[in-house]
C-alpha cells in the first residue's frame, strides 16, 4: 500500500502540470478538470470547488484502495520553500491528523525556529487528511449545502470542523511554503456568479448559525489578539509534540458515544458519521 494519494483539480491546462505526481514512488494521484475533458483526468463540467473534490474522493474510495494520507490540491500550488518530498517526509515523521504548508494568509502567525506548529486558520489550496478522518466522514466529503451562496462556505465549514474536532492534531509544516495566486473558483467568474447572502444574512452568519446548532454546547471561534493566538498555537504545538514523543497511538477516530456527548441527536454531522460507520 502506498502512503499517499494526491487529488488535484483545476483547469485542463494547469492540471497537466501535476501528472508527475502519479509517478512518485510512494504515492498515487487522481485528477479532475471542470473546463475541458482530457485523458487521464475525471471531468465534471462547470463543477464547483467542493463537488469537484468530493467527486475525486468518491472515485478513490470506490476503488477500495487505501492510503495513509489523502492530499487535496488545487492547480496553483507553487513552492516557495520545500517541495513534495519535504511535505511527505514531514507527514511520515509527525503523523498528524491534518497537515498544511504555510500560505500567504497564514505567514503572519508562523513562529520562527519551529519546524512545525499548530494553526488556527488555514487555506484549502493544499491539505493532507489522515485516513481515519476520511473514513469517519466528519471532515470530508466537503459539505455542499451552502454552495449556492458562495464557494467559501465549504472551505470555512472544514476549517471550523478542524478547529473543533482535530485542533490538537492539526499541524502546519513551516519547512513548506506555497504561493496562492489563482482564485478561479470565485464569484467574479462567469460560471460561478452566485450571491454571497442567504436571504438578508451574510453567508458567514448562516454558516455559524448552522454549525452552532450541531453541538450541545456553544462552540467558540478563535478570534483573539495576535498575542493570544500565538499563545494558543504554542500550547497546542507543545501538546502535540509531547503526545508524539510519548504515545504510539496514531488513531484519530471518534466513537459514537464520544460524538453523542458533544453533538445534538439531530445533528447533521452526527447523522453523517452514523451513515459512514
């Protein structure tokens, strides 16, 4: 069994630049385009970002193949520091639940001298997800219920899930930094001209209302001062390091009883988990 599967989506022209990933020694790769059908890639015409990723994931899972990490990538991954090898080596060494590189929007919270650290926000441009999370159904498939309002809610839903379920095991690799120059899945593109409100409410308000209804107790977003954020990141990083050093456990699965303790009985998150059991 290979350790990694890359799931890359984007335009036909750019996706071709990532075909080399399928020839790597310890990984497989699958590709999807939405603008033009090409050989060696799935084709989902006019698809949005989230259902494109879900299509690739469903294809991999239906093949009955299994991997330690499922690495989702858009077609604009350009390394500023590090490379695919460093990313894979870091995954095998640290075995996090979720792993990301440094992005332009997260560079301000990078802590100097640390090879890795916890994170409070991330970009979905490139993200590695442990097999336990894939098979539990909590983090993926991507939630698509807000896609008619904007592409961003599916991204933000995943970020909220990471911070509420896997915050102690979600790691940013500081030896890997990528750029983020393209934003084709956005509201200014003709095929994705969709409003960013639901009724009179901003989609972020609706998203947080929906998310809050899933839990028995109020879930808080982390919107503190920069100093407070750094404190939280350092504390979580220390806990991750200690657990990695002294514990051989690498499972990130939840039991049904654990989820019933924190989720409402009519929670969509709980229902998805039960469906995937």
